[in-house]
C-alpha cells in the first residue's frame, strides 16, 4: 500500500497571515496572454481525447 | 506530446489497469493497489491517459478546502483587519473550497513530454470553466522530488512547517486564471 495522501493542514498564525496576504496580492496579478493561451491549448488537447 | 491514439478516461471500478511504471514504487503502488479503493469509498476519482497497450499517466483528485484560524490572535491585528476588509461579506473566517490533486504521475517512457504540465493546465481550465460546485484553489500533496514542477506551474507552499517532510502542501489560486480571462 502506498503512503496515504496527507490532509491539507489548517493554517494558523503566521501561515494563515501569509496565505491571506497572498490571496489579497493575487488580486492584482494577471497571467500573460501567452500563459493563458498555453493553458487553453493544453486544456483542448486533453478535452479532445476525453471519453466522459 | 501527440495524443493521437490516446484516450483520457475516468477510472471504472471494474477496469483492468494497463501497464504503468513511473520509476517511483510508491506512486506505482498507489495506481495499482489504492486508486480503486479511494474511488470505491467515494474519496477520490482517478483519471487515466492510456494508449492501446499501456498507461501514459494518471491523476487522482478529490474535494478539499483551505482552512485558517487564530489569525485574529496574532499580534499584528492591523494587518488582519486590512485583510478582512478585502474579503466578501460573510467570508471572514473558516475556509475556501478547493480541489486536491492527490496523486499525479507519468509513465517513465513518456517523461519529458510536458504531460504533467498539460494535466495541470487541463485541471486549471476545467475548474474555472466547468466549476460545478465552487472551487477557488487547487491543492496538492506534492512529493519532494516534484516540488520544482509544481512551483513552475504556479503553485506556492501553504506552510513552512512541512519543509523537511516527504511531501509538502502547495496550492494554486484559480482566481489568477479567472481574472486573467
């Protein structure tokens, strides 16, 4: 049996502060057009062969 | 990577798994011994990319959340107050919904073809375009030798406390993608 998948930890104290601050800062970040089109292209590759 | 002749399927409980070897005995063991049990117990769903004779890659995903607490007890209360003000009303404590990549692995014969990144991009786009229940983050329980891969794909660490462990908790903020569209 493989090692079990660990649960995502509950964030406390400094970890929680850093996490919430990162979310706040992420609101100001946008991906480049190239990154967006790469993600969409890769999505299409797998969508095209998906059988569900 | 050319996916001609390959298919992406959702694991069925009665399915016969095709040969797979990602050069990691633990991940191989998860694929052959555990993923069906996770699915039987409704804990995770595994998706498989396969060709006629072999498995190319698999990934197992399940519902997750990122929870936080005790932030207000922190001495830096002013920062907490500022952060709280940026959140929508009614979402000032507790948790955010997430989707977790429990395990993801690529067969050794298909490494170096960006298949891992294609899977990650597929999941990112899937959960912002076809997000049926609400999901703000992708989380992952990442093996130590795959940390660079997840970093390259925009994931960041949830905590420094698991720095010395064999796997680390990381997340990707789907807002980064949804607000860029």
